[in-house]
C-alpha cells in the first residue's frame, strides 16, 4: 500500500509528435539516460509550474516551440 494513494500515477494522456519532435525528445532522453515518458512528464510539470508561478498571466505558448 502506498503512503499516499493519490501519488500513484494512474492518469494517462495522449501526445502526438511528428518525426522531428520525436527525434528531439528521444535525443534528450538518451542524453539524460531516462525513458522518454519520464522526460515528457518532467517537462510538462516544469512548464505547468512555471506558468502558474508567473504573475504575467501568460498561457501556454502556441506554435512549434
């Protein structure tokens, strides 16, 4: 049993990448020695925290990067 059952990662989201985006993420994952899913989760959570912490009220940027 987990100390905090809400910490169990059970929610899934689909993400579609083109070949260039996939190559970039795979390169980063290989460089970091982490699975691609771990890298994507870290990036998503870091960006979400940065947006919530900013006082500018900017939303998620649209576009290729």
